[in-house]
C-alpha cells in the first residue's frame, strides 16, 4: 500500500512540473531518502 502511494505521489509530481520544481528542494531529498530505505 505504501509503495503504491509512493509511486502515485511521484507520478503526480511528474504531471505537475511547476509544482515539482517548487517543492523539489525539500521533497526530492525526502523521496530519495524513501527510495533508499524502501523494502521491495
């Protein structure tokens, strides 16, 4: 469930590049951290 929400959030950011750029400084770091700690 968390994995689906994670990729859904990434897809949402890809669909909204302006919003993505606005939050990238904070959220990209969080997303990178999340990906590194993800258990597949």
